[in-house]
C-alpha cells in the first residue's frame, strides 16, 4: 500500500501562485506514476499533471502547459505542484494520486489511479 498526504492548500488571491506538496509513504518503491487532479462540487475530476516516479519525466494537458509544474524529490518521497496566475474558477479540492505498474505511462483519468490522498482545499479569491 501507498499513503499520500497533501499539504499547502489555502486561500490564494486571483493572479497569485500556489505550491502544493504530496508526501508519499509505504511501498513507494512500487509507484510508477504520481499525478495531481482537482475537483469542484458537481464536476468530474480534472487531470492537471503527472510525473514518472523513477525518471522524473512529466506530462501536462495542453490547457495547463506553461502555467503549471510538477516535480519530485525522491530523497524525501515528495511530489510538488506549482501553479501560477490562478483564477477564481480554479477553486477546488486538489488531490495527489499514484499508481504502480500495469497502467498507462501517464494516466490522465481518475480511474487510472489506485492511491489517493485526502485532498487539500484551494480557494482562489476574486
């Protein structure tokens, strides 16, 4: 099993930046890919970014390129998400997720992922 714990959420002003952290523990040697999703009430979970645990290669949807960065610190078993120029509609719960081998190289849908953190609330004020 893998446990994921997010931190760094809170209130952000429109146009501002955020930095979220995800601490992984447990059988981290089984992790293939880690990603971030977000979800607002009544909406589907939205893929934001993914990173391969061993190589650090990354994947972003076109809608996020240039505004978001995912990185890792393997020594600390930590995954970092940084976003800038946030908008009020990006108020959501942000989730760190992971899966082991057997899935796609970069999962972009929620069902690709086996492990989920509890989520961290990010509120972007006008």
